[in-house]
């Protein structure tokens, strides 16, 4: 009889093969965040915007003087920048640094709130038009074409001239004249998304059309809206400054960067700093929002958002 072969001990068993390396799957949000962080200009712009909003928020504690306090005009009028007055003084002896801080509260708040009005109205309008389709879509988009046909800035001038100017009305007018681009953008996204599998599945499960629209479609269409909103804030801040520069926006003695530049235009040869510093703040702010929009556009690009960050 053949001899029984001895059982192999554990020490003589062949080594196990190493487990297969499973690649790490990154979420789209993580990819977008890493891509945004890699854009240094966008990160610097975001930091600058954050500092501006913090300075505006804490203006009562950061401002060394009362922004509306008129000093001894003969002694404090048109003082050049110094340690006591970093931005100098204006024709009434008011500290321009303090006025610039309080002006940031007005200009930045008007831009942000007007953007929220425009995006809320435009996103809802465009989503309804895109999801409804057919005759409803045609009628709603023809209304958008009619609104776009009017020059936006002149429409602002007419509305501000008809009604009594105040900050609340200015925010509403800026928002109601800036929603059309967002509406067209969201409509295009909804037209693309409503034929996707997750929407078809929601319909098959009997989910209400309203829930499909506001819970599934609009949140998935918000990526390009974020880019548009960043650009819109800069544009709305510039529009508010232009209206205030013309004397029909924020009216003195309430400070805003626009009316501060307007106040210094007649004294450029005597006191250049009156218009220079608020003008620089205005330019830097608009540039920062544009750079932020470029960074968001690169980070949220749908052609690369599904690829792993390299």
C-alpha cells in the first residue's frame, strides 16, 4: 500500500498573493475643492474677499473716527494720508479711512443681497421654463428676451429715477434687472438634466413634479450658477458704484465707494487721495470676484470634475 503523504504544515504552505490595490474613489466635491485650492489666484481672491467682508462687519470697531463727523474744516480739510488719517480727509474734514470701511458695508451688502435676489428669481424662473417645456417654455423665454432687449443700465436709471432712492430699493432694482442671465443658464441645465436616469427613475416611482424640480433638478444645476453668481456680485457692486457716482444711488452722507469717488472727482489735482483709495478698493473687489469666478469655473468644469485630481 502506498504510504500516506504527510500533511503540509502551515509553515510550508505557499505564501498568499497580496490583495489587489483598490484605487481610492474621490467624490466630485473633493475633486472640485482640490482643483480650486490649486488655483492660487482664486484662493488669494477668496481670502481678499473674506477680509473685505470682515472689515465691513467690524467697521464700528475698526474705524478710528465717526465717518459722518465734520471737523474743523479750516484745519482738517484735505489732509494728505498720514498715520492719523491713513486715507487722508475730504473737503469736510471727514476721515476717509473710516468712511471707506463704512462704505464697504454698503457696497458689499448691496452686491451680495442683489445677487441673492437675482439668482433666486432667475434660478426658479429658468427651472420652471426648462422643466415645463413646450408652449410654457416658449412663452417664458420670450418674456426673458423682451427684458433683455432693454439696456440694463438705462433701465436701472429709469427705475431709480421714478422711485425714491434708498438702499433697500436699490438692492431690489439691481436684483430685478439682473436675473435674466441666470434664468437662461438654469433653463439650459434643466433641459439637459431632466432626461437623465435619476429623473426618469423618480418619475417612475411617482415622485411629484414639484419635488423632482426643487429636490433633484435645481440642486444639480447649481454648479454653473455659482460661477455666474461670483461674476454677478462684482458687476452689481460696479453698477451700484456707477449709480452712486451719478448721484442717484446711495446718497450722502451715507458713505459708499461710488459716492466717495464722485466726491473726489472735482479735487483730483488738489487732493488725489479722496477718489484714489475708494476707487482702488472698488477695482480690487471687482477683480477679486472675477478671479474667484475663474477659479470656480475651473474647479466645477463638468469635463474634468469626474477625473481624479493629479
